[in-house]
């Protein structure tokens, strides 16, 4: 894995990237991290890299020319590789463990562009960057800290960097759960003693305890992650049942009819409220509405899921090409015919009870049975629950699109695809 960080402050980045685990991995030739000074690629004597913004406003904007020249030099030096150029931006999709896994498995060269001042000329982003990534909903003075975070999280999963894959596969967020508590010597410290199961040393019991603690800790600290988690084993199921008092339910499904539209709107209204509570700017502007569901129903792709006759969830599968997907900022995995999942929503009473997985499975089975090469989906960058569901089911992040046929104020979406 080669990572090139394009920055105005390589002296601030280089010491961190050359230290500790990453430094040792670089000496072994497992990874290569370079910090490139953007200022070296200017065309004027003053080494100017920024200028005043068109239209006025505060501050200055980094110019496209030095950035493009720096990127061209880097790509020439690196040679033919499977490359991804990423601009570190607070406007990008929120970076998480799923992004890190995608980058380490899909590419062998990452170029991380660090902006400064009021950002960079939009034309450089449009012409040269494959995607934008953010490390959170806050603004920093530059992209160096986010770039280091991305580089660190990706490089630690490169084979050989850590002693064993188990070093990162059991950690927080690997499979949508937080990590279990850790302890070391002494056995008792300030009146607190290491749990007995860890002191007894029975491997089977330790593994069971740790898994249970993952579920307990996730429910307490990240209920959003817990609700999206699907039990993987019978032991998981029993623990979830004990923690929630809720058994996984059995659902029925059928194509939705026009008389179901009030139920469909009620389901999506609860989903809208759920997202609003979590700061997700999706489905907040009267969308989807009755007209949208009438169109889904007329196309034969809208499915209503019920439990004991009560409406529980809705999902739509479109088989016609999506016009907006042709302008993806990134690249789809497949060029073959595809189906698209839309309007996935679960009523509050059925969240965390396996329904979302069943709905996705139905759409994938329908698409495969009808001869499609893949299934695609888009969602808001902040819709963590939907993104985890997609990634858990084997969908890969492909880029971003701007929706045109929507009344929503924020039409930006991140895109995923699963190839059969």
C-alpha cells in the first residue's frame, strides 16, 4: 500500500507517519507513506498556492494549478496502480471502519489531499478527486489530521503491519459492535478487581464473556449500532433477547397496493423522525410522499412487510436505470444491468428485529432471479444505520451522486453496489 499525502505542512505530518507501528511497517516495505509539499509545484517565484475567491468573502482559496501539478507528479512517480484520490473535506461522506476496509481491499495507492484556508478550487475537486471524506461534523484548520487518521486506519489493516488479523477484527466497529473491556496487571487496583472469568483462564468462557460484553456495551453506549445489529449466533440471539426482551419476529410480505399508501406513509414518517433525532438530513422535506409511493406501486416494485397483519416495513426495487447514477463521482463496480433499492423503512416497533435484513434479502433475490448483475443503493452520508446494513450485506462504497428528482433540501447521496 502506497499513500501520498499532499500537504502544505509535511513537517507536521511526517513525524507521526514515521513513528511506532507504521514506521516499523514502512521499514519492512509493507507500506509506503510520502508527504508531498504542494508549494513546490507552483509556477511563480513567490510559491503562491492560494488567491482571493471569486464573488468575494473571507479568506483565500487554494489554487487548482499547484494541486494538479503535485498530483500529476505523484501519479507519475507511483506508476500504474489501482489508485484513489481523496480530498479531506468536512463536506465529504463521514469516514468509518467500512470506508477503511473498502480502501485497503480495493486499492494499492491512496492520494490524500489536504486543503487549507477556505478550501480548494472546486474545479480541482471535480476534475481530479474520486471522492471526499470527512472525519466528523466539525471543521479543522486543515486536512492534515483527517489525512493522518485515514492513513493510520487503512495501513494497520495491510497484511503484516499488525501481527495477526485478530488484532483489528475484534476491535470496535469491525462488525458493528464496540469492543469488550480490557484489563491488565495488577489484579486489583484501587479496590477494583479484574472480572473472575478472565482470571480463571478458560478460553471458551472468556470468548463468551467478551461477546456478551460487546453487546452490552454497544447497547448502552451506541444504541444506534445495537439496533442495526443482527445476531450472528444462537448465543448472540439469546443475549439480545435478554437485553431487550424482544424475540426476533416472523414477517410476511406482498406487493403493496394503492390502499396501502397511508400505511406506507406512516412507516416512513417514523423513519423520518428517527433520522431527525440523529441529525440525518434525509426524508425531512415531505419526501417520500403519496405520489412517490403511487409511482413505486404502479411500477410493481413496492413491497409491504407485515407482522401478524400489522404494517412493519416497506422497501422498493426499481429495475429501470437510474438517471442520476450516470453522473457518479466515483465508479460503479459493474457495467451490467442492475436493480436499485429505494425507500427502505422500518416502523419503530420492529427496529433491531431482523426486518431490514429480510427486506434487503427479498430485493436481492428478486434482482438475481430476474437476471440482473448487481443491486445498487444510495443513502445520505450521515445515515449510519443504512450504511452499516449495506456494508454488512456485502455492498461496496462506490462514490457519490446528486439526486435531481427530489424535493429534499440536501440531494447529496453516497452510493453502494453489490455484484452477484
